[in-house]
C-alpha cells in the first residue's frame, strides 16, 4: 500500500518549503490531529501567497506547542501559557510581521487564559490557532478547562464534573474580531478560516477540535483518531453566525462549527496611532515598529 | 557606537532613581517596554509611558508580570532593546520567563526596585533581600549579571551599563535598585548622546542559508538575527543544539548549558565593576552595595578618622560575585564587614570566598529602612580587634 522509503527522494514532500524537513519525522502519534492542523496552516499561507519571511509562529508548551518546531518560518517555542504575551512583544515591536500563535487548549485557555482575554481586549493584531483536544495531552491526559462534562481524564478518574470553557464565547466576549471553530476533519474550511484570520486586522481566533488518539480517545474508549474523525463527520453541524454563547461542547454530543464572529475594530496599534495623533498633532510620527 | 540622540535628555536634572532609570533606558536605546505597576517601581513605567510616544518607542502595560517578561523577550527577538521593571512580588512572577531569556540568550533588562519582603512585605520601604533571588530565582543552572545603583545618577548610568552587558553577553541583566534609591531625588547629569557608549547587538552578517542561531565563536556568544530577516530560524526553551533544535540528551545539555555558564564564568573579571577606597593595606574591608553603601562609606570614614585601618569595597556589579578579588584580599585583611538590608545573602558568598582566611561579619537589617551607621561602625571596631 505504502511506497517504500527508498522512493522518497523522487517524491519531494509537498510542503517541503514550509516544513523543517530536517526535523521530520515529528513526535506526534499516528492519527493525531496535529499534522492536519499544520497542513491546513501551510495551505492557508500558500493561498495567501504570504512571503514566508514575514511570518512568525509562536507556540507555548504541549503537544501542540511543538508545532513551532516544525514550521520553517521564524518560530518560537516559549513557555507554558506565555505564547500570546511573547507574540505580543514580537508583534508590537514589528507590526509588519504576520504573527501567529499556535498552541493547545490548556496552554492558551488555562495557564495562559489571562493573556488570551487581554490580547483580545486590546485587539492585538495576531492570529491564535487554538488546538482543542479536550485534554492536557503532553503530560498524559489530565483534565483541561475544555474537557467536556463527564469525560474521563487521568486527574478526573471518575469523570469530569467541572464545567468547561466555551472558547468562541470567551474569545468574542473578550473582544476578538474574528472567531471560527472547525475540526481537524474540515481541512478545506479550516484552511479558509485560517487564511481569513490571517488577513483580518486584529485579534483573530480559530479553534480546531482535534483528536488526541492516544490519551483522550483511548481513556474515553472512543477508538482511534480515525474513529474520532468519523465522529466529527457525523456530529459536527455547521452554523455560521451562531451565537457564541450556544457553543458549549458536551461529551460526545453534537459540535457546532462555523464562522461566528467577523467584525471591524481598530487594532491596538491603529488605536494608539489615532489617539496620539490627536494628542500630539504633527509632533507624533505614526508608529510602524520600534526598529527602523 | 554612541547613543541615539532622540532618547537622550542631555543636561542637569533633579530626578529620583526611578525616573533616572527610565532616562537611562531611553538613552541606551530601549524602545520596547512591557510592565505591570508595582510600588516602588511604578514611576519608571510612568515616565517611559510619557516619553516613548515621541521617540518612536512602544510602551504597553501588560496584564501581569508573567506577560511583561514574556513580552520583552518577544520585543528583543523583533530587534528592539527591551525592558521591564518590577519589585519583589512581580520579580517572583517573572522567574520562569527570565529562565527562557537565559536559555534563548535574549538581551534584555529587568529593573527590580527592591522593597521589604517576603510576600507583599513593605511595599513603600526599602529592602535588599532579592539579591539571591536574582542569582538563583529561576530553575536550572545559569549565570547572570546584576548591577546595584547607589544613587539616582547611578540609576541612570547603571541602566545603560545593564543594556550594554545584556547585548555583549546576550542575557537578561538585572538592575537591582531599592526603594530608597528609587525614590530619592538628586542631581542627575545626562551627557550628550555622543558621549554615551552603547554596545550594539552582535548581529549576524552571513548568508541567509547559513545561519545557526546557537553557533558561537571563541567568545561563546552566538550571533543574533531578528524576526523578518529571512533566516526562518527556530528557538526554544528546550535544551538545543546549534540549530536551535531540541535535543534531549545529556551530551547536548552539557554543551548547551555549559556554554551559558561559561560565557559568563570565564569573563568574571571583565564584567565585575568595583569601587575601592583605601582597601590596599587595610585591616578591615567593608563590602557594600546599593543604598547600603551610602550608609557604610561614611561609617568607614568615621572609623578611619578614629584610627582604624579600614577600607571600603563597593560592588557596582553584585553578580557575578568578585570571587578573585575577595580571595586575594582575604589573605591580607583581618575581616570583612558586610551590611545588607536582609538577614545575610551576599554574606554567604563573601564567607565562601573568604574561605576561613579572614573573619566575615554580617550587619543585617530586616528592611523598612537603611542601617544605623553606628551598627556598621561598631562592626568595623569589632572586626579590627
Ligand atoms: C509552568 C508549567 N507548568 C506545567 C507544565 C507541564 N505541562 C506541559 S504541557 C502541559 C499541558 C499541555 O496541554 P495543552 O496546552 O492542551 O497541549 P496539548 O499537549 O494537549 O497539545 C503541561 C501542564 C509546564 N511545562 N510548565
Ligand atoms: S498525545 Fe494526543 S495530542 Fe499528543 S501527539 Fe499523541 S495523539 Fe497527538
Ligand atoms: Mg490540549
């Protein structure tokens, strides 16, 4: 079925331009959704024809945190929870870059939750791709602030009784200007969403529901990653513009996906420039970056 | 290289240490600042917030100190000289990302205007009890550089010195101020821009395809690039090889961490800045730093006037510790006296380096105010016996 490894040199990897081929094979498990997320991200960059030199990827810590290590742009693997503030520093110092945060649900919504809401409030012009696998995967499948009620986790061995966050609702109410949710099954739509988010000035969030085949899935007896893909196929319902407050995810229940928020609001730098121009008049040189 | 005149407020001013540190940062070329308010450091942030818009800098008040520290690392990778400022509780929150700065070798500056601790302690009153935290506060092995100004003038000068150290050795550098220096107002002379020496970043100038983020030459300092330069590099807080790629084994740990430590340890004598008075031939040497030097030095002078053969050694840089100089002096003096606004922190270093050859006497102070100079005077008398 598979071609023998020896044939590989004749068939360059289709994403060679965007991957650190010297780091492949990656560390992710078979049928993990993370490979698909990377593929969708790469495809989005390709669609937009963005110069790769102008893109920076920042990740926190976790299985998803490893994304930064495989994408061949300027890439930063930082500390658990701090990808957004690190990216804020990068972006505010050089706003011409496309700064993208790709990290996990635990990283962004638990330990980094405060940064998530404040970056949204400020409307910092970065894109956040939050891979939600409903668990802390890297550390072995502990409960996350996204684990559905009733799901099993290594630190909720009798099932989770803590109410999870609804990420799109959190993002919208904190001020994000673009919010979408897709699953790792929806590669084409996910690619479009990532491309739209990248183009959107301001704080944009794409939540990706992604199978963790090894931990979340196994612990909850949901089969392989492939079985979860099948589940997404049968149970994801596309509802563009659905009110974000209705997007809670129950254990093995219907998952609403789609684009929920797409609006205009001045970015942090635009708001600052406009304000200071009013205060200082001609003495103020509009800020385009701290490094000339 | 000399300073960019745009940030330099040349002239004579009356400034407190906090404002002077802010001017030092501006003069050093700092153009990205992320911070979170905390007494007694807030005035540094306030002055920068007021000054940055017209010099092309970006000030942002972050949601906490975890964010501030992470943000200035990002700012530095984007090519700016960056800084944050805090005090005890915020310093504690910064520790993990200070470690990231050490591991990624990011030039940046952290000003800690020390107050009394532990915990919320004495927000409006001085302390010097974060000195060991500056050295060891983040997990893992590393070396750091810290300076400790004794006056507003030095708050200005030492902040520039801290930026220069950070660029030269590629690491976060601490300005360990205290509430007294931060809030005392004195004359501060800001020189002309072309009289201020600035160490530029060690920029990589080779070809795009050839860049290795952690390949260093004999000086052990890797070349730096900034995002958007086209190198499409990777960096991580994980133990990494020259490419910046994670490598999880003991051998790589040795090379990676070994260099982080050695790049400073092998240069201690180049880095250390001391101010000595009447140390040669003294029986007693008083070792002091920061605000405590302002009390210790008059006590030394009074003791000398009273016929005691005592000298003063002031630590301008508190880290790395001047091990060689102390070992040398230990062979000659009867005793070292060290007053600190803590219950003994650098005292342990002093005792270690004195190696039993000279007596070491601590003059502790719990914080909240400076020493009574009589306590230092009495210790000198005791040490001269
Ligand atoms: C400060 C800190 N606390 C805890 C950890 C341990 N840790 C590493 S990854 C992780 C959870 C990751 O979960 P998530 O962000 O959802 O990523 P995933 O592995 O699921 O992709 C934790 C708790 C850490 N690295 N740093
Ligand atoms: S543990 Fe889960 S999230 Fe991590 S690589 Fe394996 S399948 Fe993916
Ligand atoms: Mg997760």
